[in-house]
C-alpha cells in the first residue's frame, strides 16, 4: 500500500484516527439530546430533531466544529458538559506504537484536527497525545476546516511539506478528497473510527482498521 521511503511527512487527523470517536459520537449524538431537552423544556425526540436541523445547517463548515458557535446557538455550556464524560476519551489501541514508530523513523509528523482548540486541549489533558505528537494544529487557527483548500494552503505555509511526499490519514472520505485535491499524494482512511460502530466503506481511498495493516515503518 505504501512505500515509506517515498514519505517524509505524515499528517494525522485526531478524532476517529488517533482517538476513538466513541467519545464524540456519544456526546453529540446521544448525551446532547438530553441536555438540550432539559435546558429548553422539550422532549428528547423534539430535541433530537432540532439538533439534527442545526447540525445540517452548518455541516462541512468551521461552525460545525466550533464550541463557541454551539454554546451560543444552543444556549448550553458545551465545554462543561463535554468535560463531564471525559472518561470516554481514549487513544485507539494501536496509536501509541504507530506514533512512536514514526518518531523513530524520523518522519515529520503533525496532528491536524477540525476540533476547536479547547476540545483539543481536553483530549491532550486526558491522553498522552501531546507527548506522542507534539506538533498539533487546530484548523480554527487558520479560519478554514479541512474541507477547504485554503486550510491546506495555510497549513503548508506554516508547516512546510511536500504534498508529493506526504501521507494524510483521516476517517472522513470527503476530507481525504480535499487533501488529494490539494495534491497530497498518499491518503488513507480509517474505516472503524468508532469502536462501537460497524466498519464503513471508502470509495476513493484505501482504508484500514488498524495502523498495523500498513507496511512496517522503515
């Protein structure tokens, strides 16, 4: 699948790639329904429908990932509520070995996430991710999420990399499409981002369920 001698830089998504997506799915798709229903005095079903409409309105934009936007829009203390279930935040089982192997091989590695900086900080607080991957970027720093070409342009200006010698791994196919459009040569999907959900299919990119399925890093 990959020849590591052709790769100098590895860009990695966070949620669903390095971390189990179960934490985020549990909060946004389950717990938030109850919080919204209680705060606004509506049924859980009504809350679910309202949230679906709110999510649909900003899908694929930076607001989708913005804690400030959701606190204002939903009138809920999202940061505080997310911290209440922080025990669910965990690395995927093979993340530590993979990041350590990249370090030993001398690859240039960076985490690039659409998560809000405060969400990133919470993940770092509850995992050793900052030590395993010190170079981290939230797309909020650039004003565009990974779905937009302006993000990749801004990232390359701040963190120089050769797209022809770069690998990008993410659990979102539309985001991998965006990276490939920018010119990133090697793209790989994570087909089991949430440990509690079935494997999903990728149509345009090779996909793995474990970093151990990649060739040994040399």
